[in-house]
């Protein structure tokens, strides 16, 4: 059972722990802590709890401990794990404060287009600080986050870290959508989706894709329109360049797009670049086969 | 993983369960009831099986004692099948603990079982159906 935690459960610990001694010490101290946390949860009123609940508390405890050791790796062999847990909770509380700060920005930048999943998710995000039971289930997100992002958060990221990451991306996407003329965005959404108001779709996706396509062509991004002629020109560029070169073009285009949209912070620029990189397999395949009509939309 | 957790808790030092049940001897004898050593063993083994079967992890003991305390004064407990009735009640307790919609404490659950036990005049299918449907 020595490497049980690290091998099977932990996303972060794999990067934190180095030696076998550290792993072994960690496991021993952690199991004792998890046992205490489960007992505390059951308190005096319950002599038994569901195994799945115990497992959730176990995972929640692991998340708190990992949170602490991410920035205090040197303490693994020294610190008492109850102290580490309490310190981890304090870090999580600070993260919740940061989340609230981001939430305020997200609320203020909320887009004006009605999409059921977007609105529902935005509403749920405001409930999170009150629902988040980080003492026992810190790895969980206690509300539904159904709205899809243009570039999803890695599902290995958990709890407050996941939701903060999600919120950061929503803020970027809000900013991007709000950067364009409302009427133009409306026309693009109507053309891109049968029913953008009720479908579980990402509203920023067609905007980011078309804007990126226009940047590849060195054209003005404001019109957000990619007609057949422009699609053919993009296809020519894709077919004329190697994968490596095309990825470089996409990367540069994402950089220029960020500049045009007044996006200057590294995190947001990286988001656009990741989105562009992620788009490559789709546009390269479509350029060879069915054409780019499904990727770039004509208004 | 759940299995690993169960092992951690089952390996804990618990009070001597046999002794704990034997301590009840005086209380139950007031109602003309008794438990032989074999019956005590049957209850201990039965509890462990019921916990496992219900997908639960035992944090602390004491449920069998609580059930005996709560039910020993019932007019529907018969001297002849006292141990098997407690055995069945134990099973029911853990089944409900795992399947009830609401997260009842041990005491709340035992109280609800006792009320139903009296209303349905002891153990019966109706007793179990009532609890399953209403908790």
C-alpha cells in the first residue's frame, strides 16, 4: 500500500513527492489523518457511514493536504498532518476569496446573449462560496457547471482550483464576446447554431474561430465574417504549410488576435494560444476533406 | 479503494464486543430474556456481514447494544427467538442506514424502527416494507 495514494489518487503528488521515504511517510501520516476526518464527520451520532461517503472524505482530505504541500514540500517529513490540514484549509479559504474577486469580474462582464446553460452556470457560480464544504469535500464542486468552455479545464484539476480556472476562462470569453459589435455577434451565433439560446454550446467558439481565421488572412477581425472565398484562402495556407509551420501561424495569429482585443495578460494570451493550437487538427482535416465550412462560418 | 478504507477501520482496536454484549445480561434478564455465547457470536458475525453487505464502513461499535436496549421491553419480543429477532433488526438497521433517503443518526433510526415494530406487532414483511418506503 506504500505508493497507493500517489499512484492511484493524486494528481498533484506525483509532481511533489520524490523519494520512496517521502512517499511512505506521506501514506502513513495521511491514512491516520483521513481516519480522524472520517470519524469526525460521523461524529458520535453515526457508528457507520456509507463507504462512498468515506471515500469522498478521504479524497477531500487528500485535496487539502496536497494544497498545503504544493507550496510547502520541504515539510513533508517534518510536519504533523493535522497542522498541515489546518494550514491547507487556510490556503483554500484564501483561494475562495480570490474566487469571489473573480466572480465579481465575471458578473460585471456577463454577456448579453441569452443561453440557458450560460445563465444557469453563472447563477450556480455565485452560489458556490456558500455551498462549498471544503472541510470534508474540498475536491468537489457543489453545483452544476454545464456551460461548455471553448477550451475546457483539465478534469484532473479539482475543487476550488477547477472552478477558479473555469471562472478565469469565462472572464476571457466574456471579454472576447463583448469586444465585438453585438449585432455582428448575434448574426454569427444565429448562423452557427440552430438554437443558440437553448443548446449546450459555447458562444465564444464561433467568434474566436472566425476571428482567428481572419487573423490568419491578416484581415480586419471586426466583421467576423468568413465567406467561401476567405475559407478557400485559409485552406490554401493550411495545405501549403507543414504541420509545424501551420501551428506557428496559428500561434502568431492568436498573439495578434490578443493584441487586437486588448488582451495583454499572459494567462489570457495563453488561453487564446491553447485554443488556436487545439483548433489545428480540425482545420487541417477539414481543409483536406470536406472544406472549412463547418469550422469557419459565413454570416 | 472503499475496501482499503474498510480494512483500515476494521483493523482498529475496538472494545471487546463479546464483553459489551454480556454486560447487557442483567438488563435483558429483567424481561425474561437471555443470550447464550453462541447467540452472541451469531450477532457479532451477523453485524459484520450486514455492514459489509450494506456498503458501509464501521467507525465505532455499539449498535447491537443499542438495539437490544431499545427493543428488549417490547411485548413483541419473544423469549424463544430473541437472538434471531435482534439479528434481523441489526440487518434491517444497516440496510436502512445505507438506503434511507435521509441521513438518520443511529438513535433516530433505531427509534423509527422501534415505533414501526410496535405498530406492526413485531417483525414482518409489512414492517420492513413500511420502513423502506417511508425512510
